[in-house]
């Protein structure tokens, strides 16, 4: 099971990224653990300076933008 983390303070873009991640995983039929990380110190410790960001299994795969569900599906499929 993949672990997906959405890093952000809860702004509108962060919430939209969460919706897109949930839609992408549902469309692919993936069972994933989705965690929202809002603690700024944790976000910085992960090397992210611009939110929202998406982390998959501990690897930052996107930062500073809200990707569409299609873009997120492509990322998930490329990571296997």
C-alpha cells in the first residue's frame, strides 16, 4: 500500500490537491494511505519550501502547484 502525504497549511490549493489525489487514487482503484501534513516544521524537514506538495512513499514528487487528477494518475503509474 502506498503512503501519500499532502503537505500544506490547509489553504485552498492544499484542499484542492487533496481532492485531486483522492480522485486519482479512486479512478486507478488504488488503496492508499492518504495523510495531510500541516506542521510547518515537518514540511520544512521534508525539504519542501513551497506548498502544496505531494509526497509518495517518502519521496517529494511535486511541490508548489495543484496538479490535476490526470497528472497525479500519471505520477502514480510511473512510480509503479
